[in-house]
C-alpha cells in the first residue's frame, strides 16, 4: 500500500510541466490532500482532484452517493477504509458523487452494489 508521501511524489514527478515549474513537495502535499496529517485519509482537495484529472490525465471512476449522508462518521470511515486517492464532488446541495482513482477499489465497491455503507461495514470486521 502506498503512502500519501509516495502518491504526492509521483504526482509531482509525472507532472508534464518543466521541472522548475512543478510545485515543491510541501506545497503539493498541502494543496492536494484534504487531511494533511501523514496518517490521515486519502481524500483529495478539489485542486488535487483537478490535478489528477486535468494535468496527469488519470483514469477515474465516478459513483453517485446521493443516498449516503456525508456525516463526519461516514467521512472518517472512508478515510479509514479507502487506501487510494478519492474525491467527493458536490454537484448541487443534494447531488454528490465520489471519484475513485483505483480500479480495484471501484470493483470491490461494485460487489456491494455501490453501497458505501455496506462496503465500509464489511471492512470493519
């Protein structure tokens, strides 16, 4: 399993900009991750998500999560059990999706019919 440090370094290294225009590690780390603690979750900021999609052209999987209440407990559970970068997109007040940047996590979730609560409950055991 990769760490946020390893992901951040890879995001910078694969940036198509000239090396002297790329962000410094600490700048990128604070800009890309919602939780800046080293042991915090892999939830991205909007800037981090846009960097992965627009700059690095990474493949992602979008899943609607309208039926889920994004309570602090739910967000903490996501941080605990999703071990790859992800982003929660609020389209309107009630319309939300999650963008996963890992095919394995996406397919594991589809085994639970995209039900995040069941997915998280299964991984708590």
